[in-house]
């Protein structure tokens, strides 16, 4: 496998470079993944053409990272990132090279890359694979090894510490011993790396097939709690009862178990974070620990952790909501109104994800999930949905304006009255008609005025 078969569109793309006297190579993950027999759609290119020269070759080019020599070319409805060969010198701040020099040498360009298995290049002309750092041997041994002196490479850019763990998690590879210990030694440099870059690697790790491998490497080297100090209290926190692992090990196991249930980022993250509130509320009792209210503490911690990583507001909302509601305790004895209350509380759109999270949690604890009760809950929810009963305030037969017409003042009072009406209707869907609800609202309001 010394030749990469170059897709026709890339051959046509490369022709523009070669016709103008430049070279073009596919580099990085795409070549590595090809050699592993994996599919890769994310092609990174490198060339000896300067960015301005690439911009002259094509009609639609965006200077996406021009200061690092990267432009994005739109070609035949696809986007290709092309970076000019470069060498980097003197990382003064441990995250940005203090200068980027464009060079005419592929060899120098491959030297600045992070790991031997990420330093292959495939010539787009004929697909010939160039391997100047013996990446093939490391691929064969399923090993991630820094190019050159690992300590120096991690000191230059501490993000590489996370990249090693993330790629180990993606490929189920081991990290070479020296590379691993250098990761631990330089972990504090991660504080120099921007939240966005850390977030991207962490999320890719969590979305990989083997997150436990990457997370365990990070834990073992003390990196995990540098990156996510919120886990400090979970590390070694004894649980007892049905739990055979401490809270941090269980969190890692649940994240791993979630791989079998989902490929969505919110559930994978919720699986990792669902018990993060336990250290805040732990109480020792009769030879075990109890953690009453940990889901509420966990909701707050997840919010601030994800905010610090500059995650999107939607992701923060979804993950913290799942963490908050992960402790539901469905039993066959639940009445229909209890099921309706559960839907109203948890939110209909979150229920499939809460079930996935529960399965991951159970697999982490017991090795398997008993889904009999969860399937029953699902069926009962489906039956309730078929009845089209009100499950949220917007499903009520009256709205805020109707209540204002009754003389109930705008704001908090309207909110409290609507919440009361929903409670009533969740108990007895038969009450969801306008006349009855207006009647109830009036009585509730009078009583509230009287008791205040
Ligand atoms: P994936 O398949 O997940 O995209 P990748 O190895 O292609 O993995 P990218 O982030 O797309 O990862 O980076 C492309 C290439 O750029 C890497 O293979 C590596 O050669 C180089 N690279 C990326 N980040 C760094 C870094 N921080 N330091 C050195 N080289 C890097
Ligand atoms: Mg890539």
C-alpha cells in the first residue's frame, strides 16, 4: 500500500497546480486513515505554491487562515484546504509559532507535524506515499509517537497533548511511553491553549469510538483535571452500593458505554458529566456514600464547564438539561398522570436522549442494560401522545391573554396561574377546556389574593 488511489476530482484539482509548475500533496489524517483502510472525507493539502499564487489559480478562494498560509478553494462544489509548505520557529507562548516561514521543502513541512502517523504525504500526481518519519512502523504497531523530542513538541504547542489522546481514542492506538510521559510533564501548558481549541479536541475525543482510552490516558497523566478541574472531586470518590467504580471511573465508563447507544455529542457529553455534581453533595452513611441532589449540582457544573469551553448555547442547554433529569425512577406502578408529569418535566424532545443516557449509565454499572422498564415507559409515553393530551403550557385551552382578560396582572402571577392550570390538566386531561380553566384560574387567583 505505497500508493494512495487519488479520487478523480482531486486529480482534476491537482492538474491546476502541476500545469502551473507547482506540486500538491495530500497530508495528515487522510493518508493515515487510507493506510489503515479507513474512509476519510477530510483532505488536507500542502503545496509549494504561495497562498497568493493559489489564489490566482482558482476563481473561488477564501483566505481562511492566510497568516498560516491556508486558503480554502471551492472546486467542483467541494471545499479544499490548501496550506503552503511551512516551517515554524520559536513558539514563544506555547501555542502560536512566533513566525511562520514558507519554504520550498516538503521535508521541512512534514517535520513540524505532530505525530509520525500524521506526517505522511501522498503526491496528488501519482498517489505515491512519502513517509519520512517511519510512520508506517508506528501504524503497524498501532502507536502514537511524537516527531522528534516529545517534550519540545508539547512545549511548542500544548494542544498536541490532547491531540495524542484524541487520536488514540479515534484509532484505539497506544501512546508511546516517552510521548505519554512528556504529555504529563507539560500538562500545565494547556492553560495557554485557547478554550476553542481544547473544546474541539475534547469533543472529537468524546465522539470517537474509544473515548475511554483517550480519557484514561488523560486521567493517568493528571491531564484530565487540568483540562476539566470540575472532575477533581470525582477522582477517587467512593460510591458503594451497586457501584463498583469511583465517580470519575464511572463517568469515563458511561461515556464509553454511550458509544453503543448514540453518536450525538449531547448524550456522549451528558454521559461523561452526568455524575459530576456528586462530590458537591456527598454524605457518608452506613458504609456507603449518598449523593442526594447531585443532578441539580451537576446541571450547574455542566453549564459552567461548557460555558468556559465556549460551547454553543444550544449544546449547553441540552447537556445540562439531560444531566439534571437523568435520575428519573420509572416504575410500572406510575399512574398515567405521573407519566404525563414526567414528560412535562423532562420535555418530550429530550426523552429519547434521556433513555439513551440511562442505558449508558446502566451498562457502565452492570455491564448490560435491563431495558424492560424503559421499553414499557416508552410505550406508555407513545400511548399518551396518541391521546393528544396537554403536556405543556402551550397545549392548554387558555393562554396568558385570556388570564389577563380576567384581571390577573401580567408577569409572575400569570406564570404561576398557567403552571397551576397545567398541573391540574396533567392530573386530569378532561379539565382542558376553556370554560373550566377560566373558572379554575379565577378561583386560584382569588385564593392567591386572599392568602397574600
Ligand atoms: P482527523 O482525521 O480527525 O481530521 P487529522 O490528523 O487530519 O485527523 P487535523 O486536525 O485535520 O487532524 O490536522 C491535519 C494535519 O495537520 C495532522 O494530521 C497533522 O499533520 C497536522 N497538525 C494538526 N494540528 C497540529 C498541531 N497542533 N501540531 C502539529 N501538527 C498538526
Ligand atoms: Mg484532518
